[in-house]
């Protein structure tokens, strides 16, 4: 699977599965791991915001392995990597863009 397809799969799974906390036993919320991207020890989640400009290449981000639905092995996301880009007007501690190229990059933010 190409990096761009992996990123798109992660983004689509995040939309389908949701990135908001879900219920768990004991009344505590457990966040979904779908769509989590790590860059410089910070975890980012996808956003629906499409109004951003991709800046310079920052390096490589890690796509976390995720299996939110252990009873459905078809939706597990393997660990991978993707390119990370600066988002103009934002600092990397807030948001970055990730993808196989600047043209295909998606916005991810600290949540």
C-alpha cells in the first residue's frame, strides 16, 4: 500500500469510526486511535478543515498502528510513515499537513 493510500485510508477510517471518545467500562472515555499521526513526539488527529496552505517539508511522521475493532480484522491499520509538512500560519506544535506530496497532504491537529 502506498503512503498516500495509507494516509487516505487512515483519514477515511477516522471519519467512519470517529475520533471522539467512546464509552468504556467503568465510565471512563477511551479515545479512538484511528487517524493518529505522530511527529516529534506529538500526536495529531485528522480534521475536516480543508482551508490551509502546505509549506515546507518538515520530515517524516509515524502513522500509529491501530485496531479499534479487534473483532473486525479488515479495519486494522498497520504502522507506517508519511511525509510531514509545515502549515502556513500555524506552528507544528498546533498542526501539520501529512501525505505523500504537498498536493495530497491532509491537515492534522493536536487534540
